[in-house]
């Protein structure tokens, strides 16, 4: 677990690497990416399960050799 001192050091290094103006943009992009990921996960959970049942009924042994 990281303590407050370690977090401050990491934050300082990030500011030095990317600059003070770029850090809020990076964090905003990260937040947007997380939102889109969660939205996609919810949409996949809400999708009908009928396509999974149709795909599993086909035997795999009928593939041409």
C-alpha cells in the first residue's frame, strides 16, 4: 500500500515528465476511457443471450479436414 509521501513523489515525477498543463488532460482522458469501458461492459451484460445458445448447438467435429 502506498503512503502519502510515495503518492506525492509519484505525482511530482508525473508533473515533471508531462508538464502541469498536460496532467489534467491525461486524467480527463483516463476518466473518459473508464466510463466508456464500464458502458461497454453494461451493454454486453444487457445483450440477449440467444446468440450464445445458437452458437453452442453446432458441433465442432463437423469441420472439414
